[in-house]
């Protein structure tokens, strides 16, 4: 049976996803993805003569985008709609055709505008657990697929609560694969100097839970923020909670 509390005798570190785990930014990301994709899909429908089917902010976001690197999220969703676009590198990106990179940049522009205008809300149960495990002597890392990770941490004034940050920029620097590959979590464990089997992964995204399971971490916690406990179980979570304070001893 997996442990029901994160304790120092069993674990050395806790690796936290950011959006939807410690900050209330997952909903902002989802809304920005929908706005960007719907604008693109309307134009695609007009050009192709096919019907416009909007981006589903729940089903499409959770299945194809949530927790993934930006370009990988774009590619995954477009593949589900059988839409092929050039990635955005090389001669195939020339001309007026929109690229995967273009769509990713559009989404990022929307998100950074919201970040500047409205700031960041903290999820109290997530930050309470962060403070609790640090007080108990465990190391902490934030592991995010966003290039805006540091900006979000700074806007929320919580950067100092994490010993290590692994984000989309880190993935590029070390040429890692993004979630659902375990690479970002494994790199965080390496930077903290801890063994994966002595580390906890805390995730609310399907791709993040899959990454934690594939990395053979000591405990993979699914956070059911969206009433999605069953799907988190099915994708590899050892335990699923709705309030992270339930993991405190």
C-alpha cells in the first residue's frame, strides 16, 4: 500500500508541478489555449470549407495539452483534428502558412498579458504542503512545462520555497524530452541529489502523472482539481487527493 502521508523517514524530496498544484494558473492556461485555438480553427474552417468545431476547454485541454511543452501541446491537439502544419523551422516555414511555433507564440502572448494584468493566485493547500515538507527537512523542486515558470513564481512571490526549478527552458538547455516522458522529473531529482525512489511527484495533469510513473518515483500523487480522479488513477497515480493537506502527517 502506498503511504498516505509524505514523511522524512521515507522520502528525501518532493517534486511539484506548478500550474494547478501550487498556483491557480491552470485555468488561465486553458482559457488562453481555447482563445488561440478557436481563432485558428475558425480561420482553418473558412479556408478548408470544413465545419468549425471549437476547442473543448475540458476534454481537449486535459487530453492533448495539459502539462505538455507548448509546441508538443499544439502538435498533439492538431493531430487529434487531423490538421498538419509545418513545425516552424527550415524552408517549409516560409511563406504565409501558419506554423506550430506560431500558434505556440500566440498562446504565450495571451498568457503573459493575463499574467501582467491580473497576477497569480496561490492554491493554499499546495503551498501549505510545500512549507510543511520543507519544515520537515525534505528538498523541494518545481517541475513545469511552461517557459513562464519563473515569472509565475516571482509574481506569486514563492520562488524561494523551491530548491530547484526545472521548466521548458531547462528542457531545451539539457535537450530533454517533455512530459509525459519522465526526463524533467528525473533531472530535478538529479539536481537535488536524490534518488527517484526517494522522491515524490505531485501532479494534476495526465501527462505529469504518466511521467512520474515512467520515472519509477517513490510516490506519484494525483491532484484531482477537475473531478478527474479516475483518469489520474488509470494513468499511474499511486494515490489521488483533492486537497494536498491530506498528505501532511
